[in-house]
C-alpha cells in the first residue's frame, strides 16, 4: 500500500490524493539497436529493433548499469503514444519494438498498449526484464509480448536480498510461466566474480534451466565495475569459460558469453553435429534460416523469411 502523497519503491507509481497515478508514455531513451544487443540470439536474428526505455525499477541492483534512469523519479520527458512508437519503428525499418533499458514492467500499461499496436502493424515485441513480477500480470503480458530476455541475476535468494533488494522465487516463477506459455525466452546471468560465480551456484542454475527446457539460450555475461560495485574487478574470461562449460555439462544446448571480446563467445554451436552453425562477432550474426547448415538440425530460432531483407546479415564464410 502506497501512503498518500508518496510513491512506491519503483519511483513511478504514486498515491496522489488517494488516487493511484501512473505516468504514461514518458520515455527516458529510444534507440535503434540490433536485436542481438538485448541479448536475443535466436529471435529474428540480425534485425533491428526500435528500443525504448522509461523510468524506475522495482529492484535496486548495486551493479545497475542504467541507474541514472532506473533509480530516479520519473523525469518530465516528452510524452509519446503507442501509435507514434510504431510509426517510428516502421520508418526506421525495424522488425520490432523492445521495451528495455530500465525495468519495463514499471510502465506496464504503456508497454501492453504499444505491444497490441505493434501486432496490428506486423511488428514483433521484446521485453527485457528482471522477471520480478507477480504471476497474474506476467500471464497477461505473455499474451502480448513475443519474446523475453529475463535476467536471472543469481541462483541464491540471499544474493537477491543483499544485492538487488528482492527475492529469487518470483523471478524463477516468471521464467517457468513464460516457458509454459511457449513464448520465446532467453536468459541472462551476469557473472560477478566472487559473488555469484561459484561452481555450485552455476551448476544449480544450469540444472534448473535444463529442467524447464534445455533449448533455452543462456547468456553468461561479464560484469564490469559500475554504480555501487565499482570496487570489484571485471569478470575474468576464465570464469566465463568455466560458466559456459558448466552450462554444457548440465545439458544446456545454447550457451553464450557476453560483454566480452572473445572468439566463439557468441557462436551458436549445433547441438547435434558440434559445428559452428551461426558465427557471431559482437552483435553481427552470420546469415541463418534457423537450421544448421551442416546437418539440418533445427536450432530453436524464430526466423521470419522477410528478415532476410535485413541489411545486417554478415556474409561470413
Ligand atoms: S533490475 Fe535491471 S534496471 Fe532494475 S536495478 Fe536491477 S539492473 Fe537496474
């Protein structure tokens, strides 16, 4: 319950004279990004996505890279509409719209309306979220949004309490719900050295993913010092390679390393023949139709043939 004259912890919703107020359409940021930057490697590869962010967050991660927009009160920025967002996405030749940068569920209503409008316009939608949301609104969102990248920041409730001001269970439930609903999902686990990188924790996380669906792509991303964790070191490549190996050892089919410049970090290795089915360097991906070009294995990718008109495909041979 938000007291009169106050805002909730997300700094977005407020109780004004006993009426719950929610800003609508206040953007903090808008960019055209490669969809791989979300990161989504198995969803409309190589398309551009019109990416928008708002303000606020329902967590308070000590390592938040976007704390200037997630940990502040809503700024009176220009207000836009779902129709305007779709118009901009189409005019910039984007394949879809991504709700990202801060926590999009803090501007849930605008996201939902924009997603409905996007569908009418033939645009896909992506939600990059911390997954810290109750089952009922998550279920509703699953009807509107095509793909999710969900952060699982650790596999420890203590971590969530100490470093994010939240709890682990709702996040796991969101992932399970999205998988049940058959939305496209990819997971990101930011590996922070000495904090959430133990063999046991990475193994437990990977095991849990496999128990849901071994074909869910997992991104183990490198941490770089920021916000309240500036005193820590960046994640060494050896730690990321170890995480990737643990993921594979636990039976995961698609494991990627992110925020790091390392050969093979973003390559899709075919789980059947073991060859590199899709090579990636940073956010540039080799052309793919979602099938391994060596053995025809289906790679759990959402590919629209129209995406092949994209200018971003990398003709790598
Ligand atoms: S959930 Fe994401 S946006 Fe929110 S504080 Fe954590 S890192 Fe920042």
